[in-house]
């Protein structure tokens, strides 16, 4: 059976608004709705990977009485992400991200979803075990499972767990989750320093010494560094772009990188392709800008 990427989602609706000005504390400004799309980091990564003709399955929990549920399911299907393992339940509130744009300034207001943890039955464990890669955010792992045992079982069955390392690391449990699970890590420079402050050694060394495959530290327009057990590779960002919107550029990078690995490419080639795809996403409006074929 062909292996797949399993994205553990916290699906949200991204609502983009363009503001007349940037308000100061206590002030106000008028804003106009520009665009609405399906969003959330794992969803974006899954959609980008699927656009490279890889099989992507989604694990999520959406609200039965939420207006956005139908929209999200239709969008996932349009993006060629398998939705059969998405649970529709009562008393679940979907997430939302309100993105305010003004010139080259941007801020994001994240409304977290409200939902219980998954009940991991035999079917769900098989889903986890059969994955080639499992991708999610650390706080979504923490929010979705009462323990990490199902994920550790999946690792024993050959699944490789890749995490987005965005966090303030003010909760020690998230540091523990990361080091216990991560076979791969995408993390920006600022969050890497936060993680380092809560670690006894360099985070990249801890992950690679524990059997992890890679750590990628992204630095925005300055490029990204790939750390492997035996070598380190740096790639500059593309220059001279007409940047329209950087929302989702990191997701475009990660989704393309994983798709490349699933196709059997080397880490170096995957890094090059991901760098191009992340740059391309900056020239397209919205968080799903990295959806493009390899060609």
C-alpha cells in the first residue's frame, strides 16, 4: 500500500481584512473583508503536499453545528486532501484566524478551536501506524491526545513524526513532547532560540542524537539552514520577488519539503525545491499560495 502524509489538523477559517490604517492602543480603524480561505498550518502543509501529487489524509474534529464545517470539508476535498477520518461532533467549536493587513504590516488574531481529545481506537491507531509522515503543531498534539503513546506506537511501526516548532516554550510539557516525538522539525530562528533557552543542549543536537532525521531553522528572507547528522546545508532565499503576501510561506516550504522526501529526493534537493516554493507563496495572496506543481 502506498504510504501517505497524515496531517493532524486544527482546521480554521482564515479571514483577511484590509485596514485603512494601523491603530494605536485605544484607537480604531475601518477594515474591509478581502478574502476567506481554509487555513491552519497543518491544513496548509497538507494541501501543498497534495498539490505535488502525494497522498494526504487529514485527522480533525469539526463542529456539527458550525457554519464553517461544510466550507472546510469542501475546501479540503477541492485541495485533494482525504477527509474520511475527520470527525463531526456536537459541542465542538471550529477555529478562526483574523488577518489584518495594512501596507506591508500584518497581524493575526487566532481564535482557538474548542474540542475534546481523540479516543484512539484500533482504526485510528492503524491510520497513525500506516503513515509515512505525521505532521502537526506541537500544541495541536498536546490538545488532540491524552498521551503521546499512540504516536510512539506509530513511530515503532515506521511512521516519522515531523513537527512545527512554533511555541513560546513557557510550558515544559511541550518541550518534552518535542524531544520525545520529533523525527523532523521545522522551526523559525526566534522560536529556536526560545527552545534553546529551555534545553540543556542545542535542540538540533538533542533531536539528531535521539535518532531524528533533520532540523530546519528558517530565517525568513535570510534563508534557511538544514541540519543533518553528518552535515549542515544553507540555502539563501530568492531575491527580487514582487512580494504580495507572506502568509503561509513557511507552510509552503514545509509541505514541499515533505513531498520531495516522499518522492525519494535527497534532503539537499528537497531544501532547494522548498525554498523556491516558499518564495512562490509570497507572490500569491492567501495562506495557500504554495499550491503548485513541481513543474
